[in-house]
């Protein structure tokens, strides 16, 4: 599986704010917003563009636009904190939604919401979720997408565990990963180490 790690000093600095247990909810959300800009920027690096002739105030020249903007799919709750920033960078993108809560005993995702276009054939999709831990939630989401015909999926995650990357690679699903860090491992409770804790709780408070 193609894994791109965004290890720019600014990305590392934002991630450090997110990891720090002293960071309050509002500061965490702000750091995730800024990190999302960097992750989306990298995720689009090789995206096809279409050209168009434009006039500057001085001359005619060639202009560029995304040829096929991705569908953005935040995974609720935590992925909501990436949605607005991604949308600002790609204002022409459409957005779908998936709601999942991991069962903290079994670590299996429990779905509670989905709102996606009926057909995704020929459409790139960016799944937005800060955390790739066991990979179960991401696999569930990607299967919803491939079931609608998607063949080009990018998982955009602040943090990833090696176990989650292996899980996705072994699934054979058509996915690549853009992340700011591949951390060490999962602990016995399925949390990423060193990680940042529960990304939903860190943004919105414990449920
Ligand atoms: O790779 P996995 O082991 O499946 O874990 C990752 C999932 O866990 C978190 O969501 P959570 O279930 O805590 O829901 P929340 O966003 O509402 O807090 C995270 O945002 C992912 O969706
Ligand atoms: O470390 C983890 C693992 C799963 N979900 C989170 O929010 N954090
Ligand atoms: Mg959570």
C-alpha cells in the first residue's frame, strides 16, 4: 500500500500540540484544522489538472483546475474536525458522511449513519479521519465506498498505527494513505502509542 508521511516541520509542530495532554479542546481543534491543510495539500500533489486559457491583466496564459475533485467523506465524530478545512481547500468538492463508533470492548466499528452518493464510479474519494488504529473503522468505510463503485480511495489521517496500515494492506482494498506520522504500536486497549488519546473526545469532550 502506498503510504505518504507528511513530516514537514510545521506538520510535526501541529501534531505535537495535538499529542500534548495539556492541550485544551479548542486548541486541539485549531491544530487539527491546520494539519488538515497540509495533509490535503499533499494528498492532492499528483491529482490530474485540466488547463484553461485565461487572461491576466497583462497577458493571456494557461490556468489550471482540478480535473476530477474528490468526494470528501469525514468519519464522524473525529473526522468532522477535518471536514471544513478540506472543503475550503477544495470548494468544488462534494461531501458524504459516515458515522461510526468503535466498540471499546471488541474494537469493532458500530455504524450509526451514512449519507453517500449512490454511485462513486470514476470518482476519487478522500476519507477524513484523524486516527487509523486497528484499521477496522477505515476498512468498514472503504467497503461502503467500493460497494458504490469507488476504485480510488485516499485515507487522510493525522496518525496511523502500523497495525492499521497492515490491516488495510492485507484487505486488498484500493486505498492509499496520507498521514503525518506512523506511530509505534497499539496498546492493549487499541489506542495508538504514543498517539494523542481519543481524537473525538479531544475535540468535542468525552461521551
Ligand atoms: O482504526 P480503529 O481501531 O477502527 O479506530 C479508529 C477510529 O476510532 C476513532 O473513532 P471513535 O470510534 O472513537 O469515534 P468518535 O470519533 O466518535 O470518538 C477514530 O476517529 C476512528 O474512526
Ligand atoms: O488512539 C486512538 C485509537 C482509536 N481512536 C482514537 O481516537 N484514538
Ligand atoms: Mg472516539
